[in-house]
C-alpha cells in the first residue's frame, strides 16, 4: 500500500505597507481555541541571508542577536504579533513567522513589507494660454515628486468629481492638465491629489484666480487704454491752462510792479551845475538872467555847464560878451 503525501502550496506573503519613520505591526491571527506554544520570527531582504529576529516562548520575548540592524526597534505587540518601530527604507523585505501550535502542529505565515516615504506637499503651477469673453484656456501643472509608487490624479469641485474627458486633457504621467472652459465654468475649483500606498496629499486651485484676471487684462487692452489716454490728455491741457492764467494774474497785479523811485545808476555820467558869478558892477546881467528864469513856462532850473554860455565882463564896461 502506497501512502500519497500531498504538499500544500505555501501561502503567498501578505502585503504590508509602512511609512518611513513610523511603526508597523505584523499580526498573526489564529482561530479560537488554538494554543500557541512558540513563534519564531525571521527576516530576509530580497535574496539575502535570512536573519532570526525574535522568539515568543512561554510569554517571553527574546532576541537572539540584539545588535542586529533592528536593535531596539523590535517589540512584542501581543501574544502573537510583532511590532517594528521607526521604520527605515532598509526594513523592506519578507518577514516569516513559524508558529508551533499545541500539541504538535507547525504553521508558517509570511509578510511582505514595503516602506514608503511620505509624499511631499504638492504645488500647482498655472500657465494662461488665452482668456477672452468666449472662454479660458489654461494649463495646470501639479508638482509632487517622491520616491516609490507615487501617482497624481485630478478632480473638480467639492466634493471631488471626475473630469470630463471632452474638455480636459492629461499628460501621459498625469501631472499636466489642460483646460478649455466656457465663461459659465470659470468658477470651478480643481484639485490635484498626490499619493502613494501609505500617504496622500491634496491641493486645490481656484480657476478664477487666473482666468478672471486674464479677462480683465484683455478687456482693458482695447477701450481701457483709449480712455486712459484721453484722461491724461485732458489733465495735461488743464494743467497748462492753469499755469497760463497764474502767470497773467501775476503780470497784472500792481503790487508786483515796483513803484519806488528809480535810483540812478552810478555808471551814468554826472553833469555838475557850474554857476559863475558876474564881476562886481555887472548887476544888469544878473537881473537879466533872473528875469529869463521867471518867464520859463516849465520852470525848469537853469543848468549851466561847461558847454553853456560863459559871461565875461571887461573891466569898466557893462556889455555882455558871448
């Protein structure tokens, strides 16, 4: 009689995702009524050597090599589960639990742990293509890089809804979204979600912040500049007229015209009045000169200079010699 032994295929490892710097628990779940005698935990990174990590025996937690790469980062979570703290990227690998069950049953359970970095906070960079009264064409670029399995997705509104393929175009990697919208759709909010298996971050972008400003620029470029030019022209003319009137008022103001006596320039030639007294006994000539002065209608003073007549009287005569 031949005994046929059927080997049961090993159960595929359970997928477990961890975040860099955080903790993860590898849980062993057994059916009720089964009593665990001992559990041995081991670790293998890729095709490397398998390392024995810990033993659960009689309610105790033992570490065969406390100085391995995990050091103090391993601890017993409950009677059957193992906890790994302060995860590192090198902790990714396969963890196996060899479970001895009373009376004499052995089961093996495997976990595939992958440690991911948290995704960075994304940013949206916008580029306005055209913005007119008929609509707005804009490109949104979601920037959110990270190591590992990072994906980028777009949504619209709150709550987030899927995009309409007819008016939205995505780049192959999903990071760039091109929009062609009508004026009635310009009040929409678009969201970019950057995620990996352990983390997710979302950023929103209000389309009005770029499309409305674009409309304002476009509308101002034609009639707006004409009105501005006309206003500046009127302002310039008004300023010129005001300056002209102020200058005329200053010219017509008598207070602005000096009324004091005009001082003679020291450089003008001075002509002194030279009066020569007639000789004694020539009273007739003196009286004749005084009479001429009184008869002058302008009553101008008689000025005698070196260029005027010089009266000479010969001795013992009364004739006036010129």
